[in-house]
């Protein structure tokens, strides 16, 4: 009995220890700079006292003779340092500006043929069985129903309703969303349907003579009337081979990460 | 006067729950699956305030949900109305004073609501859903809802009896004597 109890206690202590270890290992030290400061305040006077005595004993006294020269040099160096830091800040600002401009350029370059309106996702669906986002542009910005929504990576979905300054976007992964798409190599058309699962679509109606390879790219085919032709959707992730070749299907991994989607573009010209 | 206060309180709690679902549960979720607090709210209204008021509030909240974020107007309205009605019906047959019955009732209501939503979506929007995936998500959601019910049970009872006092003043005697 006693042995059993002590074994139990050991396990509990180990678990607590592990939890504390994990907790501590995840702490950022910078959060505790005030503790560090307190410690240094406590230690530093003693440390300098010891150093002073040590210098005295070792005969390092001539150090003080050059004190004035050193002080002057120090002020000069400090000024130079300030100047350098200032220029560094300026460089950093320029660098940040450069990268954002480059991003914009890439985005608009990629979809040069389309007239687009940029938008932000402002609201996400509360249900587990549908995927609808609300974006911050509406009829005032020229956005209408059935317009295509894209992101930097590829197709996002289409607009199902609009108000004056918001619009609801039905995502590609919503279970009622269907998109006709073209395989890159064979140029065959398949139908992709949302599965609600994270970033995956299920493609069906695969022609019997189509050769499928994992990693093959899919684009929109332009059929169906909503999505324009040639927008990137994603790549083939897994192929489900069935006994009957007529009903085989495959899973597509979308290029867009819907979980972390923030900025989108709405294509306004048909 | 008291009625108006209670109704305002209900509407405010609906808005609060909506904001909670939209913001808080986007990161506080179990494997990406959110709970459904609105079903809990509407069922509670049905249970404590009766069929009529439960159904009315269910339809009202459902339609506003559809306006906020929904594919078409009415789907959540119909289902939440049904949940409110079920709440009123369950009140006559089950006791609300037990935590276990409350959890069971909320679980049943959530199952009915989600199945109804998926079926209506299937018929209206041709939304095809993988049954295995649906069951998986539903199970996690039920567990989540049950846990939340356990936590907020005292609040539900407190608000519930306030509602009962307000909406069913004359009936309270026949129930207990």
C-alpha cells in the first residue's frame, strides 16, 4: 500500500515537474527584464567595489591618468553612433516600403488582365458546416453578386450577396460551392466541390482516359459562368483509385490558406 | 416594464454570444470546431419562457443570424424557431433543475439543429457533405456544448427563473402544486 502510494506521488511530482519545465521553456526572457534589472542592481555595486580594489592591488592606477582623453573620445564616439543609428532607421524604413511595394506589384502583375478591388476579411462564419466570409467592400465599390474573389495565391470564392459596404463571400471549400476546373497536363475538365475540410476540395467526374499525377496543378476552366478562365486553384494531393474507373476522384489541396486569409481581391470586370 | 427589461437582456445576450462566436471561438476551438451557443440560448428561452416566446425569439435570432452571416435568409430562422418550440415542449415533460437533463436536452437540440441545417442546405443550396466528416464534427461540437453547459449552468438557471417569473406568472402555481 505504502509503496503504491509513494509510486503515485512520484508520478504526480514528475508530471508537475514536466509541466513546469514546459512552462518555463516557453517563457520569453525579455518579459522578465525587470527581474534581471533588480538582480544587476543588487550585484553591480559589490562587483565594482571588488574591481576597484583589484585594480588598486594590481597597480593599474595609470588608467586614471588618461581618463580625460578617454572621456573626450567617448563623447565623440557616442555622437557618431547616434548618426549611424539614424541612418540605419532610415534604411529599415526604405526596406519595409520596398517589400510592400514589391508585394503589390506581384499581386497586380499576376492578375493584370482583370480589374480588381482590394478588400479585407472582416468577419468569419460561426457555423461548422458552412464557410462564408464577410469582406469590407460593397456595392459602393462596384462589387456585385457572383463576382470572383481571389487572393495572392489563387482562387478564394465568389460573392453571394452584397450590402452598401460589405459583401459575403462563399469560399471554395464551402460544401455548396462547385467549380469547373482544368488539369494542367491533360487539359481535361473536372468538377471540384468543397469538403468543408481545411483547404481541400474533392474532384469528381474524372474522364476515364485521364492520367492523374500527384502534384499536378489545377486552374479554373471558365465554364459555369462565374469564375473566369485560368485562375490557379491548387494541386492534386491524393488520388482515390476505385475498382470502377468511372467513379474515381481525387483530393485537391487549395493554394490559398483559408484559415489565415486576410486580404483578398474582387475581380470587378466580367 | 419588467418584460421589456428581460427582452432587452435577451437581445443583448444574443449579440454578446454572436460576437463571442465570431471572435473568441475563432481561436478558442477544439480542432477548428466551434461550439453553438445560440442553440443553448434559444433552447433556454423555450424551456423557461414557453413555446410561443421561444419560437418567436428563435425565428428572430435565426433571421438576424442569416442577415449577419448566412447563405440565404431563413434557414437558421426556421431551425432556431423549431428549437424554441422544442424547448417549450420539453419543459412540460422534463425537469430543468438537474444538470444532466439540461445537458441531455441541449445535446438533443444541437443534434436536431445541425442535422436540420445540413438537410436544408442540401435541398436549397445542393450542399453535399461527407457523412463521416459531419458526424465527426458534430460529436466534437456536442462535447464542446456539453462542457460549456456545465460551466454556465448556474447563469442559465438564474436568468431562466427571471424569465419564468416574467413570462409565466400565472402558470407557476399550477406547476408546483
